[in-house]
C-alpha cells in the first residue's frame, strides 16, 4: 500500500475493490462514507500492526473483503499507537447485519496469530499472501 494515514488507506482499498470488480462504481461513495463514519466513532486499528476497517452497505449482496500490506506502516490512530502494516477491510450487506460480528471475530482471530502476521509480512507476493491466509482460515472460520 502507498497510503500513510487511515483516510488514504481506506480510499486505496475501496478503489482496489472497485478496480477488481468487488464493488460497483456507484457504491464507492456510500462505502467510503460508511467506513469514514466508523473510523470517526473509534479507530479500527486494533493494535499490534493490524487494522480492520468495516462498515455496512446497501449496494452489495454478500460480504466483501480486501487486504492490504504496508511495509512502511500506516497511522490508523490505533489504541497502542503502533503503525499498521496489515489492513483487512470488509463490507457487510446491511440486510445481513448478523454477519458483521461473526466476520469481525473471525478476522480478529486470524490476525491474533503472530506467526500468521509474520508470514503475511514476509510474503513475496499477493499470491503468497492469499495462500498464507487460506492455510490459516480454517482456524478462524466464521461459522
């Protein structure tokens, strides 16, 4: 990621979601507004170099997520004041509100694993990051 602060990081990830077809162009502004409102309430920088920005949307039918890595670090105003190196942003359809806490808990479990974080930070490519996540996902299953 190129972003250095949480506002730019969120925009960078939402733009990536749009670019790869996870988010329709007409949902971009609603999504950014919801994510920024959430950040104004309380930072989603959970500490230990991880942030999990998340929000609800009227314009999607399924949970969508994207992850970014910053080697330099991003100021997410985390409670531990540490720069964030791993950001996983997810959007939940408003009509599936119940998935919000389950998704958040699964992601938090996944990133609570120090080995997982080290492997993601050391990965040589996005494909390696995806493989690392897939190996760790069964331990953090949403269901």
